[in-house]
C-alpha cells in the first residue's frame, strides 16, 4: 500500500482527501449521536463521559492535566469535576508525594457507568460491522491505527 498524502498545487487537498474528510465527519456525527442516545440512560453528560474515560485510561489526574486532555478551560473542568464529585463519580485526593497536588480519582459508581456505556458502544459497533469479514475488520483497524499515528505526528510538529 502506498502511503503518501496527495496534494494539488498550493497544498489544496485532493478529491480523495476531501471525500475522506467528509465521510469521517459524517461517521463522527453518527458516533456522537449514538453516544448521546446511550448516555440518556445514565446520570452523566457527554463531557463527564469524556472526562471519566480519560481518568480511567490515564489514572488519577490533576484538574490541569484533565483540562488539557478534554480541551476545556480550567474553570470549566473544575465545574465539571465539582458536579461529578457531587454525583459520587469521582473524588479529589491529595497526592501522596506532594500534598499541594490534588488529583481526581474515579469512584466505583463512575467506573461501572463507563464500563456499561463503553460495552453498549462496542455492541453498537459490532452490529454495524456484522457484514464485515474478519479481514476487513482487521484492515480497518490497521488503517485507523495508522491514521491516528499520523495525526499524532502532525500535531506534535
């Protein structure tokens, strides 16, 4: 498989790149819409879901670290964590190495909700991909991994 970005004169994206961007935008919209539908059955909002996911994947984070991960302002993230703490999804804990540092820790209720929501999202994707062969699924997985790596590379330049 040839791996190069095809750009026309003056860095104008090729028709293929334009079609890919449009298709990914549509797919992203469908994923968000379905995700919101699933979340309607749970006592959390979409931003809380994203925050809880990061906390589960990365471990305990400070408000600043979480704010960077979810691309929200520090004050907005503080309000988000306040609401999650009131709903017993997370708790603030002092860092054992530096008592000045406060980290956000996911409580059992938050873990259960995230695992249930992710399972439902995976079930949805499984249903969507019923007509894919295992080879097609694996190829898609490899291409999405490569796309993600390239996005990270461009973002880190």
